[in-house]
C-alpha cells in the first residue's frame, strides 16, 4: 500500500467539476484508490464520494492506493489536488 498526505490547493476545493475530473483520473488506474479525510475514506473513482469529503482549500487528505500502479496513482492524484489553478 502506498500513502501520501497532502493539502488541497485547488482554489475552490474539491467541488463538482474537479471531483469529476479526479474520479476520471483515478479510473485510469487499476489500483484501488481511496481519499481519506479525518476518519472518512471514499473511493477516489466515485465523484459523489469525493464530493462528500467537502475538501475545501487547505484541507488535509490522505491519498491511499493498493495495486500494481499504486505509486503512479498516488503521485498523479496528489499532484492534481495540489494544483493552484482550476484549469
């Protein structure tokens, strides 16, 4: 299992559009991928799950993946969440 703690830097947080983009990104990987906030873990391939985290800018999340491409999955998802622009 690969894990990385990150701070959300998306200017508007993880609202509908970036949650949809992130779920699409996560779906490219074969690994099981979760995002965890406090004690709530959601499937990173689920837009609704991601939105339920209510991750505003500055929120701390744990990106967790298990599988053959887990290292790359965590790296790309962490980079996505740490973008400082929405485009």
